[in-house]
């Protein structure tokens, strides 16, 4: 479905669209406003895979000493480069599990503004362009403390192409996982094999990831995903669609309440928050 933002984008200057996207995006993905709980203090290098208009890149540049943003859409990569802070390096390429070239798929009439381009073709895609592919392991990155990955279905390949630095640097990962695009358990299993565990924050508390619960939530709220960015950030816009997971290695926990007590795994309700399950209390005799 063509969104309002997608229809307006060709009529407005790219810089204006980018500024608006960076302004409203923390309402769309509220974890972005809590980088202190995702990106470790003293982070040397942060990586933004799938930069789009740069909402993550801009905020990461204030927290990490260096930011590397990987964006395959030429128009978006040029915009990111022209507006990037001094500590940001933009790589115009698609991250994958091997270098070379590949076909990047986009919807008809889309120049990247919808943020749904991918190396994995879906029914929304109608045209393709050839792009350079890189692996994160091949970029010569050092002291990596945080990686955000949002590539609409190519997340497993990105992670395979970063296995070396994941073992070496043990960064925190913030990964988009959508069951309507691909099953969630294979990515969770891949990262579990590297010593990573997932966490979600649908409301006020970080809770351990249960892939089955997240998939069930996404099935119930899949109609929300079809709405454009603007409709999803308006007040009283309805339930939140949770589709990003924080992965931490070696028993690490997110900041905030999780650092003080062990949470109980709960269910993602249609209105967004988890409902904590308590053990039933015995009835008095």
C-alpha cells in the first residue's frame, strides 16, 4: 500500500524529509530514545546497517566515537553522506554474507523513501537495481560496541557476514525480526550459537525474548505494519507492532529495571505491553 509519506516524498526536498523522519522516528521505534540501554558507554564503533534517512545514524553519532552506516540505495547514501556528522562514515553498499554485487529490490515508483528495499524479494517489490555487497567483517571495523540491523529480510546474511567481529568484539545487536517476512527462530538460533540472547521492550520493561510469543503478537497486529510511518506515530494510533529485538552476549542484560531484578517472561498483548505472569497462589484451606 502506498503511504502518505511515500506520495509526498517526491514533492519535498530530501533534506526536509530526512529531518522529519529523524524527528518522529523515536515515536515509531521508542528504543531509539533509550540508546543508553542499548549502546554501551564508551562505545568505539557503532554500525547502522540500513541507514534510510539516518535516524539511528544521527543519534549514534552522539554516543559512539565512530559510526559506520551501510546503505545500498544510491539516493539515500548520497543524502546521508551530505548530512553526516564528522564521525560518520557512509558505505554505499548492501551488507550480506559475501562481497560482490546483488539485486536490490524496491516497490514500483519507490526511490528508497519507504525503507523497504531488500536483497530478498517480496510481493511488494516490483523493480531492482544492481548494488555492491560487502560483509561487515570485510570493512576493517575495530572496537565495535553496537550494531543495528534493519534490512527487511536479509538479516541472517548480514549476521553471517559479521560472525568474525561478533566473536571478537561481542557488540550489542538491535535486529529487526518480522515473521511476515521470515521465520524468527532461525535468527535466534544463529545468535544463540554465538552466545547471544534476545530481549524485547514493548512497554516499560525489558523482558527475555520468547520467539513464539513475539510471532503470535506480530500475527495479531500485522495490520499495523501496513500503515505508514506517520499514521503509526500519531497519538492514539492503536497498538504498537513490536518487530525489533535487542541481542546481548554472554549473559549481559539491558539497562533500566532489568539490571535490578530478573523479570518474568510475559506475553505481548495487542495493546503493546507485556503482561507479567505470576505463579498462582495456593488457596487457603
